[in-house]
């Protein structure tokens, strides 16, 4: 047993990340995606990337860094890296107080404004959409508010994420009961097909959403997103440092049409990041408005 035990210890030792390797990889991740990993998260990077090193049969984090820069398969691995360093915990109708404000205040105001102009064209951007729960929630709410009017409107929800793997899942539109735990049952019955505990989003809600990969650190990619009346970016900017947050929020400001709204996570704030938006306070939620 002794040789096997020694080998295990040796393997664990090989997969320890040094300070210089951590700095190297942390800076690389930041340059590629804008995601900032603080010094006290070194153990997190080590734990999450260890399996990637094993999978690629690499002996050190330096080798992994070299692989990311020069290997012919580096593009696929960079996508894997993004998946590993981001968390994709989400659910339908997450943060109900904020969604209530969206449904009862923000969306009706935006729709009323659109009705006064030629064409009924609504554009919503879900930036950091993960496995699709957020944009499909927005689609359901839009359908509920517009009701019989929906067929006469041009509604498009652009849903983007850094991870291609979560987008594959989002396009499939298949969910379990746990992800629907905060969704009102009448809406589950109306917008999902239940098959042995698997819930598939119905085509009428699915067709409003268009998924695609985007890196919020890539200015040209962001500029190509169609201009919107409403942007959702919830629990995304927590991954960024202040400089990257400012860049992203400025990009959202440029994307939004005059009078448009930005909704961020309930624990996030634009305080000390941007004064371009006007905070609008509602019971249980703050939304940010681009003044006309």
C-alpha cells in the first residue's frame, strides 16, 4: 500500500498552484474575459482547474497556461476555462420582487412608450443568460402582459453568455422541477410541457428568445447587439473588477434606447461605478433608467 499512497501524495503535490502560476492564469483569464479572481480565491482556481489538468494529462499549471496559448485545441479549452471559473446557479422567476416590478411597472411603461411610435418592436437583452431560465422567464412575462396583443408585436429577447456549454442547454429548453421552484404553478402549466418530471418550454415562449455566445470584454461583440429598451444583467458584474464593471455598464448605456431600463442583481449596485443611470426605487427593488 505504501507506494500507492506515495503516488497519491505526489499527484496532489503536482497539482498545487504556485503564486506565479496563479498570477499568470488569473491575468490571462482577466485579459480574455474581464473576470477578476482575487488573491484570496487562489484555492478556488486550483480546485476548479485540477480536473482540467488531469483530463489533458498535464503535470502543472504552467503547462496548462502554455496549452491555453499555443495548443491547436486552445479555443475549445478556453471555453472550458470560462465554464469552470463562472457559476451558473439560476432558476426561473429568480428574485420575485424585482420581477414583479418588471411586470407591473417597467414593462408596461416601455410598451406604452413603444405604442406611441411607429411599429411595435420590443427588444430585451439578457446578458449572462446561463442555461436560459432568465430569458425564458422574461419571455413568459412579456407573453402574460401582452396576452392577445402578442401576435401583433415584434418581440425579441437576445440572450448571451460566455459559456457555449450553458447555451447548448438553454437552446434545448428542458428543465427539472427544482429550477421551477419559484414559478407560479399556473405559469408552469401554461408554458411548459411536463413529461415524467422534465419540463420543456413550449414553442410559443421559446420562439421569442435568441441565444448566442458573447464575451462582455469584447467591445466589438457587444456593439453588435441590437439596441434594447430593457437589459437584464443579474449576478454577472460581481465577477468583474471596478474597471471592467465601468466598461460593461457604459456598454449597456450605449446599447439602451433613451428611456430604457437596466436591471441588475438584487445584491449588486451601480454606486461608485456609474452615474449615467437614474436609480428608480420600488418596494423590494431598484432599477436603473437611461434618461431621455
